[in-house]
């Protein structure tokens, strides 16, 4: 036992003092070198004292009438203070902390936070199909934000919360669906994780009527030039799985399919499409491989039976799979966040809006043609061959006949 203790006592650990000297003085205070003000806070850079009793550094300050403490280890020379809701000057106390728990006397550091994201992020409220849409932009710091939508759902009553979205996206459209197509008073504001809030934006809006369009009459139009050859030639992966309503099934084209490739759905009735919801193959190809990255949707109410791209087809929309956290540079997908995963599996949708190339996206049609212009495997490359896998498609809009 004595030998073991002698050996341990002789060891010099870089990670911690193995024997804490309770009689040692508090470590020396740090020397502040620079203060970098950031949105809602500051980064304080300091010189670490050469003191063997130093365990770390603590910053103490008051935020929203509460005492806050932030600690940093002795191996870093910066500490971040954040969560302030305005640009008022703030006083931060810095203390060195010893292994023995003793703290140095404080030094005072004044910071001048920049405007926090809840004051700089732009957001608008607009009518959408089946509800309202919050268009959020310029969250340049990718701050974690709650977006709270309010509404008077009764009439002549105070606005109440009807939905809260959570996002860190730089820009994103957040849709609250399932609302009646009647004029309603709405409101929206954003809140950060420290309880700071923006001003509330109010608007009187009328949601645009839409329904989930029935799939009972859908069928594969199987026009010449369409491509719907299945993987391994198996009927398990047939095109009809796209509207089967069976979450365990999916459509998978052949591995040797061309890019671009397209297929045509005969809707069985005349419809005006407002948006499309897409589900991927369950727990598979997360922003990768054979999942569509970019595609076009074309519509016709009298397609040429030869399958050609003639004047009978009109472009309704050009789309790319959205990723809330954004894509990396070049061909890189970039890190995948929890919000990205939730969007991929539960919230991926494509809304039809007028554009220069598709000025009439809500044209009543009897046929939809999906043209897959790239998968995640082929995006940005010269590859002209890829399998395509999609779980399910659901269309929203209006029945015309």
C-alpha cells in the first residue's frame, strides 16, 4: 500500500491535481485581453495565469433578473456569455477557481451585446393552402428559435397559441395547416431559449381552401418514354406504391435507370394541385444515395399518347429537397441535425407557387408527370444513371370536376 501511494504521489497528471491542497491560496485572477461582442452576448478572451491550483474560470452575470454562472476549464482561454435580449451594457464578473474550491476576487468586464437574433431575424405571416405560412429569414447565427403562431379561432376573442415551431434554419417556411378558409386574426412572434421575445406581428388572413386529394382513382399512365422499371424487376417496388397508403412499401426503380427519368400518374379526375407531401423509404437514405435531390412536376389535361414532351405538358414546379440546416459547400450535404431528420421523415413538402418558369402552377390537370433531374448520388456530377427510391406521395389542392 505504501509503495502504491509513493508511486501515485510521484506522478504528475496533466488532467487534475491528484492531491488537493486545501491550504493553498485561491488562484490568480485572469488578465482580460479582448472582448468580442456578438449577437446577444460576448466572447471574452483572457490570459490564463500560471498557477498549479487553477481548475478553471467562472463568469457570473445577471440575465433576465436571474443570476447566471458559466464555467470554462483551465485549458481554454475564452469564455462565452450569451442570452441577453437587448444591447444594454452588461457587467460580467470573472473569477479563477482552484482545485480546492477557492475562488479569486472578481474582475469586472463590461460588454455591449449586439442585437440578439429575436430582434434581427425577419419573419412574415401570409395566407397559405389550408392555413398560414411563416416565412422566416436571416437567422444568420442559426440560433435555436421557437416560432409561436397565434389565432382567434372563435371570433372576437383574444388570440391564443395554436402552434409552436422549433427551428435553427437560416431561412425556412413554416406552415400551420388544417385551418378553415375564413378570415381570421393571426399573430406570430419568436422566442429564444433564454426567454427573450420579438415583437408580435399581426395580420388578418384567409387561408386558401384545399383538401387532401383522393388517391382511389390514381394509376400508372405508363406512357411511352416513361421509366418505371422496378429494381430486380420485382412487383414489390412498383410505381403504384407511391399512392398505396402502406408505409411499409415504396417505389424503387431499376439500378440502371437513366437520369433524368420520369413517370406519369393518371389522377383519374381533374385536380388543381397546391402542394405535394413526400415521404421517403422508412429509415433509409437520409439526404443521400438514390433519394431525389431535384425534380420537376409537369401537368396536362390531355397528354399526347406517344409520351412526348409537347405543348400538351406545362411545367407546374421545379423543386429541390429542402434541408433546414442547409447544405455544405460544393457537393457536400453537410452535417445532419435533429431538425433535418424530422423534416426528412415527417415534414417534407413542396408548395406550388407561380414562378417565371411555371407561371400557372394551379392549372387543373388530369395527369402529373414527375421528372427526376438528380438524386443525391448524381447531384452536381456527370452521372447519367441512378436508381430512384420514393416512399409515398400525397397531393393537396382542389377537385375541379
